[in-house]
């Protein structure tokens, strides 16, 4: 009935001369909208009142979703190719509602932009807070002073209080900081200005406490750096401190042994401690010969090369000679260089020369003289060969008839079937000048005995391939 009444009301409108598009019938609102939008329920069953728009029928609290739905319908109608808004053509959406919908569409990107700005501000504030906390943690770690028996390693680069003082809290700076113009300075700075920072003494005192292997290793590493950097404090140490560091060689952990060797090497640069450190030479040789660890070999050989070895160590040196020769023939360059330096030093000892020459070597020992080897290793090997040649050509050594093994070092270098001459001739044109010079020195030592070099005419060729070169 309502629909018929609706059609009856359309006829006067079309007779009034409206445009053809306005003849379309107005669709009735949904049942849900009628039940929620009408002020009185009885009106929902009747036709739309004449002369009243949808804004007058639907309450204000239910207008928003209808306007948005109609606006979306109008936009879809525009996208379909029609040039006239659909809802506007029907007279269902008033101009104010259409403007409100368009303003809402324009305000959405603005709201999203404000949301992104808020997220950026929150992220920036969070990052700034994290950086501030990190700065506070680093500053607290640099300024605080750990106890003497702390498990954490001590850094020599932190700010050090004066002798007998405790580190002040971070919020309460030292009184002298305002007058002097800054903190008291790092331990190295205090050392440079002639003031004792007490850093090395605190490290040595902390070493007496009971720690795990890692902590002891780190404390010994810090002691080594302090000895090199804080010379005045290192010179003020006593022999008891050397004994304390040397006792770490008996630790069961290999890393602790290595750091103890490095610390003793640092102390060996001070003359008054060398005699005390020499007492640990036999222990160092024992470690080198019993533990096959490249880092331990390097640390121990560096210590031995920095010390004058006394005569009472020679029996132990004879026992570890095969181990030294094995290290020389290994593939680790640093250990090879340190081992050949020690062997070159021992080759100058008359009572050790035969033990070195009679030591058994691999059949490819002459590969150490190849030009493909590093220049540092080649130079040390050539120095070692020169000293062996000079030692075997000495008068007191030639006065005795020595017997060597078939695979001995003597046969590899100076035997009748040795190919050392070919390797030396190839090294004469080596790119490094010091290798060339040292190769020429070895050639000269092989041709002329040391006691006859002052008389070139009396030089006799040795039993080597240099007779062909002549």
C-alpha cells in the first residue's frame, strides 16, 4: 500500500516538469533503519512524508553511517563513468552531509600523518633513553674501582684515584676535579706525570686471591700490559712479585701458563729481574718440550730468547733439542722464527754444537731454504746455517773426529749429498736485500774456514757442490 502511494505521488512530480532522472522512485530505507530511525514506529509502515528529506526522518545519531554509505555509493557511481553524483541526484544526501563526508575523506591522511609523527617521537625518545643508559653504564664502569679480589679483569685505562684513596661514586666527583679542571687522569697519564697510580700493585695483590682460570689469565694479561706501559711501577716491584707470577707456570690451564710466560717476558726487560727469571728457565724448557701448543711455544721461546741462559741449563737444553728441531720444521711461522733464533744462539756454545748438528731432521729440511718462504724466516735460517758452518770449521771442533747420523742436520746441510748449494745460489737473487747478503755470507763460510779467512789463497773448498761453481 505504501508503495502504491509512493507511485501516486510520483505522477504530480513528473507532471510538474522535473528532469527525467528525477522520475526514479525513491527506495524505501531498510527495515533496520526504519526501526532505529523513525521517531514513531507507526510511521515506518506509511509512505515517506511529502516535502521531508532523509535528514528530517532519520535522527541525528544515526545519520553518520548512512551518509558514509551514500557517499561510497556516489563515489562508485562516479568511477563507473557517470558524471553526476548518485546520491545527490536522488536528493537523499543534503549538501552539508556530502561536504562532511568529503571533509572526512580529506582528514584521514592528516590523521595518519599525525599518527606517524607520534610513533616517530616515541621511537626517538626511546632511543635517546637507551643511549643515555648506555652512557651511564660505560661511565660507571670507567669510574668505579673494583675490590682487590674481584673476579672481573681490571683495565689500566680507567681513571685512577690517588694513592690510598678509594674511587668516589659517580655522582660525587673528586674535589680536585673542579680546581684542576678535569679528572685525575688515566693510569698511563699519571705514570707520565711521575705519579704512581698503584694499578700494577692492585693487579699483583688480586693475583694472590683464589680465582678461576679465565680470571687468572686476564689478570696476568693486564699485568703484562702494565709492565710495558707503566715502567716506573714495574721497576718498583720486588722479586716476590716475580716469584708469584712464576708460580702460575704450574697452573693446570694452558692459557694461564701462556699469560704467565708473557708476563715474565715483560719483566725480563728490567735488568734487576733477569737473574730471578732465569730460575724458571728449566721449567719453561719443560713446558715447551711436553706441551704441543703453538701459542705456548711462541711465548716460551720469546722468553728464552730474551734471557742469557746460564750453563746449568745446558743439560736440559740437550734433552729438549729434538723438540726445538721439530718446532723449527713445523708450519707455524712465528714459532719457527723463535725456535731458529734460539738454535742460532745455542750454536755458538761449543758444548752444544755437536748436539745440534747430530740432531735428527726430516728429509725435506732444506725446504726451509726455498725462496717461497717468508723473508723473516729465511733470514733467520740463513743466520743459523752460517753459525753452524763457522762452528764446524773452528779449530777446536775440527780437532775431534765426529760421527753423525745419516739423517742428522749435519748431513742435510754439509753432507756430500746435500743440495744446500743450489738453494743458496737461488737465494742470491732474492727480492729482499738482507736475504741476499746473508746467503752470500753462508756461501763464504762454506768455502773458507773461519781461522783461514785472513789468507784467501789458503782457502780449501769443502765437500759440497760449490766445487762445481768454482
